C-alpha cells in the first residue's frame, strides 16, 4: 500500500527517505533517518520499530545489510514486512516479505533502494530507481521527489493517493541536532499529495533563504541578506510573509518603489501586516528611518 525510496547522495553524503501511500499520515511510520547514520523505510504490514532499531544498529557500526538481516531474522512477521535501509557509507539493503500484497518488490542500485507493495503494476519500483539516477535535481530532496513522481506515473498505489512525506538529513552530525535535518515535511491527507509535497519543499527553500538573510543581517552583511530576500521573493512573489520581509530589506536598501510593490502583497492578504509594521517600528525592531516606514504603510484616502 506504499512506495518509498531511501538514498545516500554520492556528492554530499546526505541521507534521505521519501514515501507516498493511500494511508493517512503514512510518513509518520514509514520514514526514519539520522545524520551521519542512515535512513530507513518500513512499510507493508508496517513495523515501526524497524526505524529506531535499524538506526541504532547502524549507529553502533553495523552496515545497512547487517542491520536489516539481524532485524528481519528476529521478526516473526517478516513475511508481511517490507523494509529498506541505507547507511552513511552508501551500503543499501532491502527486504520484501513473501506475503506482501502484490504487486510488491524492491530494486537496489548504488546508494539507493526503491520498494513498493500493493501497486497497480510491477513497474513502479524499477521506475523509481531509474528516475532517481536520471534526475538532475539540485539536491537529494528533489531527486527523491522525482522518483516518487515516476512511481505515480506507473500507476502507483492501486487504491490511489492520500499521503506523502520526505526526510533528508546531513551527512555529518553537528553538535546542534536541530540543524542536522535538512528537510522533514509531510502531507498527511490530500487529493494530490505529491504535488503538495513538492510545493512545500519549494516553499521551505524560500523560507531557508529568509533565515539565511536573518543570519547575514546579524553578521552585518546587509547586501548578502538582501540577495537572499530577493531570491526568496523571486521564487514566491505572491506569498505574503516572504513579500513582507523582503519589502523591509528593499526599503533598507532605499529601493522604496520595489518595497512598496512587495509589501502590497502582504496587505492584500490581511490587515494585520500593516499593524505588524507599525509595532515593529514603534518597539525598535526596525533599523529604518521613520520616513521609509511611513512610505511603506498603507495610505487610505482622505476622510471627511
């Protein structure tokens, strides 16, 4: 009832897993990954314990092949399970139980495994690996998304679509585990989960740019911050939050005409954005001359 893919990026070493299923919130049980350790997909008659236990074994130094062999051997329900793992060195392993609902199977290649069960056709999992290896996506997340799209193009889950998810972690863990996760997004219930998941991945990229801009501002690199804000705005020109913060950056650079056009996107969305601007200025959170703040505020017509 699920198709998924686990992979290690050969260029960066990043690790990831992505999934689509006609089952509510499937990503909450299927996807597991840890920076510098590995990634796991567990599905079919799902046993979520394969996720944390597989990661624990790989963290202790087992390869993906050794970890999956040990866990499958101890599992009395192995004939109904489907699981795949990839470790930080690129070793991959997969298991499709003989009692998984057809069409079911998996295909492995260098640093990647695709697996599926209850599919419309047995072409799904080979198509995923081929699409992943052909993909020219800019990063691991986009290549995983391309693989999911290829699965759906082959008919996907025989029941249709409902949920999808993606989890990508860094090759090397840091001392700040909250920064080790690059992407962790889920679509739990949607008529077009793959399209929605891709939309969220792209939106996250824009928000990542806003966060990078904030860090650059704090370091004093205002030009670099503005470049990030402009890139975020260019990718999502109609998004009110992105437009609002980009407008402040543009105003700070003295580009008031562009700033006003951007901030109008936020004003069209909700009156609260204008009040937020007033509060930011009043409470000292803006390094903008008062006349620039005034230029950004909405100007109502004259009152009687």
